[in-house]
C-alpha cells in the first residue's frame, strides 16, 4: 500500500508559476507516476507521465509549459508549472501504478486568477 499526498497548490495570477509535489509513503522506484487534474464541472484529465525509466509525456494543453520530474531518493514526484492560464484552474492529483497496483492522492487545488 502506497499513500500519495499532494502539496504546493494555491492562488496564482495568470502568467505565474507554481511547483506541485507528490510525496509517497514508501519507495516509488518501481512505479510509473503521473499527474491528472479535474476542473470544476469537468471530467478528470491526464496531464503528464514519467515512467520508471524517466520517459516523459504531456497533454497537448500543457506541453511546453509544464515539466514533470521525480526524485526516487526522496520518494517524491514534482510538477513544475509555468505561464499558468485560468484554464489550468483545477484540483491536481498524483497517480502511481505498477502491474496490478494503482494509487491516487487526494489532490491539491490550483487557482489561476487575477
């Protein structure tokens, strides 16, 4: 059982930057990791993935603005967000998976508004 806890959310103005963290209760070295988000009244959507081999992929809506990274020694995954837009407003969720194991965090809220 792996528990995931997101942090770093908050209120930021359009064009601003924010770094989200996802702290795991144990080792993440064997897990593929991802970030998802859910805006008010919308379905949850995939944002970015980083595999155990550190391959990365991004949703078209965030590519070029967001960067996903991982620090296995700290059992932590990050999402660096720059040039934030109002449409980035959402609860951001951390996701981990390996074989039949799958875990979700409870999310951290990001509000982009002037």
